C-alpha cells in the first residue's frame, strides 16, 4: 500500500466503511429523511417557478434580514429547502442528497436535523448582525443585503460536511472545506459566502463542546473505575479487649 493510499485510508476509511455498510444493508431505506429533503427541495423549486406559487413560497420560506425576528424564525425551517432562484437547482439537490445522506447515516436523523438548522439559523442571525455593523466593519454587510432573500441548503450542507469530517477524523477534508469557503468569500464577498463562514464557526463550536464533554466523561470514568489511586480506607482504633485477644 502506497503512502497516498495509507493516507486516504486514514482520512476516509472510517467514514466510507460506515456509509458503505449502511447502504449495503438497507439501501435507500438507510436515508429516508434525505430522500424526503430532496423531494421537498424539488417541490419548492417547482412551485416557486410557477406564477401561482412564487408568492406562496416567498411567504412561507423566504427569509430576509429586514424581516421581524418572529417571522424569520417561523420561515427558517422551510427556507432550508427553498433553492436560490439564481443558482441551478441540480446543484442544491445533489448537495442535499450526498451530504445529508452521509450525515443521516453517520450521525442519525435527529442530530443531522439539529446541526443543519443550527448552521442555517446562524447564517440568518449573522446577516442581521452584519447589516447592523455596516460595510465599514470587517464582518459587516451593506444595508442593501437586508432585503436580499436568504434561502437554500448551502449553509446546512457546509456545516454538516465539516461536522461529519471532524467526527470521523477526516480533518484534512474539513480543513479543505473551510479553506474553500474562505477563498470563495474573499473572491466574492457577498452575503452567502459570509453566512457559510458563520455556519462553519457555529459547527466548530459544537465540535469543541462535544470534545470537551467527552473528555470530562472519560476523566470522570477513569476516577471511578480505577485510575491507579488506592481506595480510601477508614481506620478505626480497636478496643483494648480486641487488642488483647489478637495477641493471644
């Protein structure tokens, strides 16, 4: 085995074996949530491109930084599955199928949904913060971005990709995703690029919190189950009668 193959096995071996095993055993039944997400994304794309459906999709799934808080929070769950109108829908469908599918197998459905929505919501919150900071700040945004429609699965896809890679030890791949998003933001400093970086920051904080909690559990388990420290023994002086008996 060459050095490249050994590196590839260390980087992607655990991840690929987990995904392959689930797909071989259950096939498409291993990713029902992902298939539902792909169908929902395709349905939203179809409806919003019809004269009778565009307004409906905007009312239930379009998020803008200028919207009230309560309205943005209500629309955020569906906004994840509303593809951007200026991008090809096949790219969004492919991202959801691959990244959501891998995450559903490796993390489970509840955790996949939580991380996806954390990443999406972080991007939405950043848009408000960036507009408030203004274009003069390194993390700021122009006031015109407050009216930009902010939808699509890209922030969730980026966040899930980084989380899965860190979880399964594919750290170089995670680093490549982060660098790629940074280069994209530098070359095209728009709202979407900066939201991707905000989503990555939130996911990395989740990874750090999980690693710290795991280290604490291991430390606590070591102290309880034999850390090398002798057990504590309580000494109680014996009475004189017992001492006399022990000398006989």
